[in-house]
């Protein structure tokens, strides 16, 4: 809510009211004493839930009686904010575009119990897809008061759908594709995350090869983790990685448009082995795939090899690799079980001898084929 009242008619100590009624979660006010009208207060109140305006009028003693003896509750001095909270907060200093011709108050003139300038900054993020991803804006909405979340979410979702449709019309986008190859446990995903963090990009890690874009929420980068060539038809993958146009990727519930800057693909299968055994994949299409790879990274348990000159026609890295030490494996502490599961099972059930127990052998072992010996 907003209260607008002349300074000489406000009968209460504002700070005392704020301290007395803890229902008021957030408050901010300013004395507009440099407008063309009488000096008056603008008081912003946020309760986090619905509150009756009559109660608020009583708290601030806004009621009055006219000379003719007619009583008024003072509710006419209270406005329920219908639009964005951000716009109401901006109005405190005449910070909206439509108020540029009015006196511009200093932020230091505002008295508040919260960082109202930060709240304005967060609110202005909504719809700014040039600087913030959909996921980042969704996180901003999560910080808003509960009463504002639904409307802001609907607004963001509508703006996002419009933005995605507009993106499909672009013919000048530029994305970099990094292919990270290496055996399991070598650190492919770890180094992919560190790379994107160092680049200052928020990212999504694909949930599975069955639906890689399922969890994508417009982040600047995506890691298609442990991807296989059966996740996409080659034609669809070429469209996703195409620098000329944005295209949607198939997802279970609705198709997603990649709006980011970097796609990282991790796989234990080298890209030169992708699609080569599929009869409908032409050699020309495979070469198109290779041309789309900006950087090829090979991760072993000892080293990380980075090829920045892309791939040749055979899907092999061009140029000489930059070689780095794989510190992840070397510095990785030995994993130990948090619990002694054997002791717990010993408390659950009585111990038993294996069929092979001859008084010497006390523990079952695995055969080479991975089956227990009994």
C-alpha cells in the first residue's frame, strides 16, 4: 500500500507506528517538500499478505471529521499498489520515466528499513534478456514478496515466449561449441563447469541424453553432459549448433530455443566416431558437424589437451594442443564411506558363513565376470 498525506496533517510518529505494528514487513517514506503542492509524505508499506485498509488507516490515525460534523475513516489517503512495486519505489524519488519533469529527489531523502534501491534494480531485471538469462530472472522473482510472485512470473513467462520467437528470426547469432572428450572419471564435466564459471556465464547441465534440453531455462551456456549421437538426429544437431539461425531443440514438454553463447558437449566417445555407422548420415553432413566445433578438449587422468583451431574433415583436431596438468585427479582425496555399512548390517541381521567358508576364507569375493561365487 501507499499512503499520501500532508506533512502538517499526519498526527503520528511514523517510526513508532512501524515498530508497534509488526505486520508491516517493509516500509519506506519520503517528504516531498519541493513539489508544486503542499509538503506531503509518500509512505510505502509492504505486509507480505493482504491487510484491511481500514486497519491501516487507524494505525496511522488518518481519520478526521469535517467542519460539518461528518466523520471520515481516512481510507481515501491509502492506495493499494496495483502495478509493480518497483514503480512505486521509483516514485519516491520521481525516478520513473514519466516523472523526469518533476523535481528529482535524492535517494538519501528516503528512509526505509530495507534496501529499496536493490529491490528496484532487481525489478528492472525482469524482461532484460540482453543482460540476464531467464533462469537469473526467475531467481529474482523468487526473492520477491509472495504476493508479487504470481504476476511477475506470468509477465516473465510471456516476455520469454515472445523473446524466444523473436530469436528464431535472427540470422546473425554467434555461439561457440566446445567438445570435451575423455574417459569416465577424468573430469570432463568438472572442467566444463570451471570453464563456464571463469567465462562468467550461468549454465545448465543437461539431465539426460533422452531429453538434453529438459532443464534448460535460457542460461547463457549449456553443458550437454555425456551426450551420445543417438540423442539427436544429425540434422537436428546441426540446426542447434548453427550460427546463422536459432532453432528449437526437441524437449519432452515443449521445444526449447537456445539463447546462449556457449554449448559444451562432453562425451566419452570421440566426435570422429559419431554418426559414422548410420547409413543415412552423409559425409558432407559430418563435415558440417566438424566445422561447428570451435574448440576440442581431450581430458585424460594426467592431462588436459586444448585444441583451439577446430577440427579437420575427418573430425580430428587441427594444430598443436595446449597441454595442462589435470590437477583434479591428482588432488582428489580418497573417497571414504561416511558410514560403516557393514556394522549397520551386523546390527540388523545375524552374521552368516558363505557356502565356501572352510574356516579360513571369511569374505566372499567377485569372480572376473562380476558374479558372486555362490
